[in-house]
C-alpha cells in the first residue's frame, strides 16, 4: 500500500468526526492527484474504503465522504472511455451498492422539495417520516453520487439489462428535483446515453468499446441489438419529457 494511504489508515484510529472528515478529504485529494495508481489488491476491504462509505451516513463526514467516494468510483474505470477495470470489479460493486442505498433518503428529500415548490409544506405531510431532514447541500451530494455512478459506468448501463435500472431510476429522481442546481446534474448522463443509443452500428464498432457485444454489422445483428437497447431505455426517456 502506498505510504500516503498507510498514513491515512493510521489516522483513522484517532477519535472524532473532525479527524475522520480530514482523512476522507485527504483520501479524495490523493486519489484525484494520483489517479489511483499503485493501489493494492483488496482495496475494497480496506479501512479507508469502509470509512468513506460509512461516512455517507454521518452528517459531520458526509461531504468529505462524497468527495472520496466519487474519486473511488473513477479509479474503477478508465476515465477517458469509461471501460471498467477488471481488477476493480469488487470495489465497483461495493460502491454502487452503497450509493444506490441512498435512494430512499433522496426520495424523501425529493418528495419534500416538490411539495414545497407546489406551495405545500412537505415536512408536515402525514405520509412522510422525516428521518433525515437533509439540507440542500446534502441532497446535492446524493444527487452527485448518483450522477457519477451513472456516468462512470455508462458502458455497463448500455448493456440494457435489469441490473442497470437502479442507477437509471436514480437519475430520473435527480431530474425530477425542482432545484436547477440539482436536476441539471443529470444532463450529462442523459446526453451521453442518448448519443450512444443513436449511434449507428458502424460508429460503435469504430469506437472499439470493449463492453459492447462483438456483433457482425453486416448480418444485421448489430442493428437488432441497438433497437433492443432503445426499447429498453424508451420508458426512461418518456418519463423525462412527460
């Protein structure tokens, strides 16, 4: 393990949210500066990753944890092509699972925001159990995580299988939020997804995207696969414009 990560790991033994937040901030900065080079095998089980994910559930460390988790997400793929790194599959699965676990919390904040935008008091709705009472910045942090997951793993999302519905639905929730600073975060993902779905089979082959199935363009199988994907995502795009 790099010396910097060993030092940060040792700092986790110090008590207090302030120290833990500083460790997570430093982790995020180190990952961003280094691109996650020379990371050890089994990183998913490291104390730093555990601290980052647990930090998402604590108010005092939430924002530092968001920054760290975002950087962890991007070391699991090639940043330029978004092709997944096979050696980081375990970490990617762990990150996606924990980020998607924030959806009920974001849904509650979305419900309240819509109610307030419509002139109703969302906090007094009888059917809402306000367990979190998240402020706008925390909601932005959750939205950012959803968007980063969807964009980083867009090549996997393009497989158009039931497993990718969770991040797509999370992005629909982000888009439905009435605050511009929040719903606009989703624009990049929808733009990239629509471009990929509207590419010709030849264009996709020329891009040499390893995550897409190898198909014979001349046989028409590529066109059929492209149409299947469009039909898979059609309900999501219909919700966007409804």
